[in-house]
């Protein structure tokens, strides 16, 4: 008789409670599984379920951009395992499978849905946990790693810490015992600095060195990224560094190399040391444990810069001192350890450095040590901030040499410290003059580099309403004087006679500087900055919702095309707050309201149009100044090439975004009625009655003048007189002008980090870093200025569209 299932009924003692029915089913592996019936949400699997373990060995792990690990290469075999299997049996089977030694083999796996953390299997419990974690899986990937044990040459190596035996006879010991306690140097120049951990700080005239005495934890959790056992890690460290000090007669290029070798040696052999003498020509070191005779002395060979070990006593009697005194670890040592990983992962965080150093070497750093080590490594990879400032004269010269027609200049203060730098590439200047609207956005962003500073920028809008970088400047601070200087340089770089409309803040001296330097131009106040100032100056206690309503009405007033609609919006604000109404009336509406503005800003009302450009600076703000500027140059170069290539594929007369806008206006023409006249003025009737002057490109709705594209009323007239709407579009929106905008190229600047040649005419110019330094604490990640209350867009209550309200709605319903 074949049994398909068994059913048991279980109830609570005393007859109370719901009964639970359990069914047993034969599993695919030949074992019985029991489950609570489908009516229950809980499912249990009895012991004995098998999982197929895919064992892989001989390959390598590669880190992806998101930090996940992928295994490449090697061989693979499969075996089935269950939670009854012992770890030793499993390990022996795997060792036999790959023909490797059990003693040098470690076995690891990933947790489900986690490819960033390798878990080590080192005992029966670990093996059972792995099976439990993968209970819902049919297979599990196992990674077998082997390490070759390097046989130590005891003829010239000190013995291990476990035996504490002396150095081989080949190494000459110290002639006589020394009372290290009596002649220990106590100098107030080298105080102990507390950073949460005890530190030994040693200094001399040529070297500054911080040796962190780090306490080694008694126990390290195995469930950590890329973790293997503490013992295995120290074996790895010993294999790498236990030969860095070989004994008397060993030579080094200088004291710095000797110190680094000594630190690695101490880490490999698990002891801490203290400097007895430490200067540019001699180093004497003893074990930090009280009474331990271990000692080494090295000094300079006469007539050379070489450092040679003259005496060494390799005997340790400080059994167990490793736990109480820890290892020697310095910032420069941390930098050398993380250098390669920092190249691949520039955003390597100090807390991750702390974890990785602890896992790899058993050394517990604090956050400050990891941060300083990262700073040193970054400087070694990217170059010195100080050197970058000194290269500015050469860098500016190279910009103008490789990009003829470009403008690059800098100034320094009386003490030769950096003051400001201005850069504008020929391709940008040419593109703005030939293909862009005479419209410039002025804005700034704070830099979070070592020496802080501010980036000032002038950006334009291309024919497709894309950000077009024109010029930028790095200054020590955002001041009235620096903005005035920036505009002076911009005027020199842009010898144009056409009036320019600026969209910018009215503060920071910009109102006076624009009027003085660009005479005859127009200044449209940035609504974002006006809103911030309005909310700041309001003295009444208004709720967030009331403020939001006032801001919406303020924006509606600014976008209103005619004075009557402008006044209606202000009356609404007046009903909420008379103070706000008076503030807006006194804020020069002719500089921010469409109804009164004397020039065209094409409905661009805020100066932060160039956010794309500022994001480039934010990505490169931690680089030295010359590299940061070169990164921005590279971004501009790539932008020009990409947009030039894309535009070559366009088949339309206008740019894509302008074609779309014109098409939307054309759809609205159908219900309109045009009354023809003998002159150039026409009456157009629809929901409203508008007057169109075809010769002056003017419509009483003001849509044509505000956007540069014919409004629906103008298109109706143009169609009636048998002409094409394209003939009445601003030339800046044509594909031809767009291609002209990006016709020039930004060229690379080779050898930007090359030091200036001695015969250069600029060699006498000295530029040092500005005195401003980055303040302590974590830098802010948000840009200053924008308030949460202005982030919400206008929404029309009539058509539910965004960017306008009911009074300015033109949609046909």
C-alpha cells in the first residue's frame, strides 16, 4: 500500500484552543517533511533536508561599483549536504575534492540576497547556520580559499612571539644588558595624546610621526565584511611583514623607510614599541612592555643617507603584552594600507576603514585615525593642495595655450595667498555670442574642500533650454568685492554690444555691480532669493500653510503677463498680510514681475537654472583647485561633444523642446476666430479677445513676447495670412543656432600637475593656500538658500497643470 501522506491532529491540553492538523509528505530527497496544513500560515521543515553545495576554488573575487562581490574563474564541484553532516567531514570531502590541505583551507559563503559579506564556516554550528539560512534554496555557493604557508628562514629571522626565543646566532645581539628604565628619554616635546586610545607621539626636526598604540580586541566577530578568523588574518600579516626587519646590517634608504618597516614588523609579531631616540640620523627603539629586553638601534652610515641596523636584541619576555599594549599604527601606515582601495572606491568611508583594518589586521583604530589616514592617502593620490595653488600660474597659462581665445586669470593677496581665479573657455564664449539668448544666470555654491571657498558661475540657456556654462570663478569667499571682480572679468571676456539680461540675486552688491559694469543691461531679480528674504523679514507668526499660500500668490504675481492680473495676485496677498503686501510693493516689481519687466527673460525667473553645472563642482569639490577646475573643464568638453553629436541627428527646424511647445500652441488655434484688417493689426476672438501686431511680434496676451515663440493667437493670424509660424520664432530656438552654439570644442590640458619650469616667465609668481581652513565637523550636504516652503510648484485649479495658476491658464477645456 502506497502512503501519500499522514495526518496528525493536535490540540491544546484541557481541550481548549484550536486544533492543529499536521501532514507528512515524502520530500524530493527521500525524507519526510511535515507541514501545518494550508489553513496555517506557518511552515516547518524537519531536520534532514539536503542542499546542493556548489563548491568553487581557484578563482578571484571582484568588487562591483555597488560594493557587491563577484567570483571569477576557478573550478567548481557539487556535493549534497544536510544539517546532520559534521564540519570536519565536510571539510575533508572538500579538501579531497580540490586536492588541498585541510590546515590551509578556509570555507566561506554569502548570506541570501547579500553579495557584500562573506561568512566563514569554522565549526559545526557555522555549517548548520548556513543550511538554515538557505532552507528555501535548492543550492548554495561555497567558496574554498587556500593560503600557502611560507617557511620562515630562521637563520636570519627572530623567533615567533609564541616561543619568545632569541635571534639566530647570525644576528649579533646587544653587547651588554641595558637598563632601559634608567636611560629612557622623557621629553615634554613628545607628550602622550589621548584620542580615545593611548598614543605615543614622537617628533624631530625632519619628521612628524604619530604612533597609535591600539588595543587589540580579545574577540572579533566572524560575521563581518570579508571576514576570516583573527588567527588567519594575523598569519597573513606575518607572511607579509615579518621579514621587514632581518637583523644587524640591514640597510634602508632613510629613517622614514626604517620607521615604516619597524611598524610593519611590530604588527606582524604582535608587540608595541617605544622610541628611545628618534631623529634624522639615528633611531633607538625598545619594547614597550616593562622589563622586556627587545631592542633595536639603527643609525646613518657615514657620508651617506643610508640607515643601517647596528644593534638588535630580538628576545621578548613580555608574554601576553600584546593584549594590554596593542600594536603600533600611524596615519601614514593607514594611508599605505588603504591606498589601493581608495583608488577604486573614492568614497571609502572612515568607518569602513576602521572595520576593514580591524578585520584584516586585528587593529582597532578610532574614527579620527581612519579619517586622517584617508586624508593622507588622498593627498598622495591626488596631489598636494598646497602644490596645486603654487601651480596656478602655470595652469592658467596652459588653459590659454591649449584653448586659444580662452580667458584665465587669478589674483593673490598681499601675503601671496590665493584670492580668486576666473576661467572662461573660448568654446563657451563663442557659443554664447553666436547661438544663445542674451540671458545670463548668476549664482554661487559653497565648496567643501580643505580650504573651502566659493564657486561663482555665469550660465546661459541654449536653444533647447539646456544649461550652457559660460564662465566660472573660484574665490576665497562670496563677497561684494569678489562678485564685482567676477563681473569685470566677464565683461572683458565678452566684448558684446547687445544688452544682456541677468537673472540674479539683488544682494551681495550684484544690483550695483551689474548696473555699473554692464550699462544698458537688465537685472531680473531671482524669485528664489526674494522669497527667502520675504519670509525672513515677515514678523508675523504665520503657519507653514499660510506661508505656502503667500509664496504661491507671489509666484503667480511674478508670472502674470499683464498689470491687472498682477494686481489681483497682490490683493490676495494683502488679504493675508499687509506687511507682506507692502514688502513686495517696495521690492521693485519692475525687476521681477513679467507685467513690468522691460526685457525678455523667457519665463526664467530663478538664478539656479545652472544646477547641472553646480553638481559638477560638488562632485569635484574635494580635489585640489587645479584638478577641480580640470574636472569641470572635462565635463564641459564632454557636454559640448555630446550635444553637438545629438543635434546632428535632428531633422526639425526648431530644437526638440521648442518644437513641442510650438505644437502645443498650434493645437489651441482651432476654436479661435481671426478678424482681418487692412493693416498689420488683427483681432483674435476666443475665450478672450486679443490684439496681434504681426509686424512687431506682439500679442496683447504677452505670451509671444515672454517666450519668444508665437502664441496661439499669433499662430491663428499667421495661418490666415498664409505664412509659416517658423518664420516668427526667435532665431535662438532654431536647430541651426543650436549647432552653432556647440560648434567649437573645449580641448584637454595636458600635464596639469607638472611643476613649473625654471625658465618660465611666471616662476616669480608665488601662490599659497588661502588662510581659510575647513571647520571641524561633518560638512553640510544641502545647498544654502532654498527654503522648503518654495519647493512646491504652482498648480492650476482649472486645468490641474503645474507652473501657473487659474488667472494665467491658457489650456482649452
